[in-house]
């Protein structure tokens, strides 16, 4: 199991466990009410890519990422079945409002220098500041599952 790492202050990121899933679901429901996902989605991602699943502190936030082909996101609220070789896809990084602005997400992103994500409306500027750029999406239906205005974005490692 990977060790946790401090980002700032007293809160550390630590590896997510199955025991964290009820808290992750509660946070997801609270922070993303317009993007609901079944418990099985989070459980499968933890089972397939535990190295991409992290908890902040005692439940102040979570992150879920997994390798994917880099061509398009998986549809929202869907099981993967298997991983696809490629860069890490940031399924979700969610922080309680009180934990935002302290650099927690930015520092965690350093673990994935090459990554893709879906930016929901209102978050594109943040992701651009983290080095992500709009990217072509090979599956318009999958991207549309995130709602109107969702953007597929990619960050490439610096040469």
C-alpha cells in the first residue's frame, strides 16, 4: 500500500480503502448533485486502480483516477470492465469548500503529469491553470453524458 503524503497544514492525502467508499459516495452526492453515480462505479475504480484513489484527511475530499486510452472519457456513471492502457484519467477530484484553495488538488495532480479529464462548466479555467488544454474527443456520446458544456481536456508531461 502506498504511504500517504502531506500537502499542507495538518491534512494529508492517504490511499483510499473500501471502508472509505460510503464517505466518498456522500461527498460525491453533496458536491456533484447534477452528476450522480452508482456506488458500484467508485467501488470498481478502487478495485481496478487503487493507486489512483486517494482520501484527503478524514474525509475532506477524495480523488479517483485510473489509466485510460486518452482518446475520450468513459461515460459518466458507467462501469469500466477493464482498464485501457494510456495516461491517467482523472475521474474526479472533489474537495469540501473549506479544503479548497490550499493547494491540495494541485499537489495531488503532480502524481499524474500526463492525464485527461472532463471539465464540467465553470471549472475549465482552474484546469487550464493546472496545465490542461482542450483536446479532441473520440466519443461525443461519452462526453455528452457529463452534461452540456463539458470539455475533454488533456495535460502532457513537460519535455
